[in-house]
């Protein structure tokens, strides 16, 4: 008897395609939205907390702790105030932690250029899947996602981008040689272009290479020459690619201790050393700050979940309104189908038969919505990792 009711209900919902599609769409949306929100928030919490908990301490300039952590851990666009290489030396001299300097300021074809040392790869557990690691000035090791999207591999080249299209300061884009591709880590490292710190300083213009002025004879290039010094004119062309032939010509200006960084990751051997090191940055006149990324991310997640509560309330109100609208549609449908129902009664069917028919229609619509929601959730789960990094973490 139930199968007969399902068959008749199925024929009816197929015939009333427009109404059925509308009801299925409404139920699907109101069920999918909160489930999708919950999935994305759970994935964002997992990504944020896992990377933050793996990073003991971050030292940077006083200012926004959130900008400092997001730039250092997830290579976000918001740049914290710069510190210097002296900050690295200070952590090293304390004998309380291993310093891992990081400079995240420039980009290459939309991906962040991360200047650091080989200690970073050991700290993050990153391995080279193709090619080799950083060895000489101008080398770059790219993340798996960068290699996949740009179609790059060992031996290819990648050009850094100017910070502004109106950059007239004379800092030329640097053509970097791809030395290797990292194995996929499923973290923000997959979206990064790693270079040596000196390479980032070359991009910034602190270091550069050019022709040997001592051997230059062009009067338009040499402005002044004496026994101890040669002064060049603005016509002197700087090298925009570091090769075996010109690598020796690259040099840096200024004191090395003053060269910029965005942060220093401090890796203490134990909790006691971490506590002592944090205490050394508590002075009121201290220019630097030391933060625990886990605590900063926990505060960020609190804000996210407060927003989630508001969204949940909005979705609940919309859901109630949708349910009432669906009830209204069915009530109006019964009024419109009154002659049809009377015919069913005249054929000898009871009220329970009519109830089974209507219940079967509702069951078919709900099951169709459930199948669509299930398919959407499976698809969303497959892309949630990249989606969260692209929309929430970046």
C-alpha cells in the first residue's frame, strides 16, 4: 500500500516540476547553509590552531599582534612594522631559543615571497620533492601549489613583482631561478616562494649588482673617478638576474644588523626557556614584542565564533520563515487540489490514504533535498582546505 502511495506521489511531483524544484531548493538551502558554515569554521579552526600551536614564539615590532602572527605564519598581505637582523642576534645571544628570521614583504605572480634561512625548512619539516634546496643568491624553492598553478619546475625562472605600478625608486624586479619544488605540506607553505634573506634585500634594493666601474670607460656612466673611489651616474644599469657570471658583483650597503625583517620565529628547547625569554620583552620601553601565536589565534577564533553565532541566528530566522512558507505552499496546494481529493474519496479511499499520499510527496521532496545536501557537503569537504586558505586565512 505504501509503495502505491509513493508511486502516485512520485508521478505527481514529477508532473509539478516547478513547484517541486522550488520546494527542494528552499529545503536544500536552509539545510546546507548551516552545515557548510560549520564545516568551513571547523576547517579554519583546524588550520589556524595546528600551525599556531606548532610555532612557539614570534618576535616582532610592537603593534598589532594579529598582523604579526598572520604575516609570519600565513604570509598575509598586512605587513607588520619591520625589525632588524639585530633582533635575530638578540634571540641567539640569549641562548634560550633558536632564531628563525622571516621577511615577508614582496610577491611574485600573486604569491608571497618568503625570505628566510634553511632553519625554517627544518623547523616546519619541509622536504624538497624536486630539484634541490636554496644554495646560492637568487635561488628560490617554491611550494607545491605555486608549482602546480604556475606550471614551474627546477630550472625555470620566476620574476618578483614591484610593490606598486608607480614604483619609480629604481628597484628592479628580480628574476629568480627555481632550484626546487617542496613536497605538499597542506599548509600556507604550499603557497609560498622561498628565497634566501639576501635575495629579498636585493629585491628591496639594499643589495645590487652592476658592471665593474673600475674597468668602465663610458663617460656617461662614470661621473667621477679618483684613486680611491668611483662615482656612477644614474645611467648605470643594475643586474636584474643573478647568474654565475655576475653573482660576484652583488654587494650590500649599510650595516648588516640594520637589514630589515618582518619577524623572528623563536624556537626554545623547553617551556622554562620560553617563559624566561618572554620575560625579557616586558619592559615598558621595549621596542619589540614577543607573542605566543596560539594565544593570538585563540582570540581570533573567539571573534570568528561570535560572528558565527550571529549568522546562526540569522539562518534560524530565515529557516523558520522558509518552513512557514513551505507549510503555506502545502496548505494552498490542498485548497487547489480539493476536487482531486474529493475524487479520491469518491473512489472509496479513506482519509488515511490521502494522508499517506501527501506524506509520500513530502518524503520524496525531503529525500531529494537530503541527497543534494549530501552531495554538496561531500564536494565542499573536498575543497574546504584550499577554500579556507583562500577566503579566511589567505
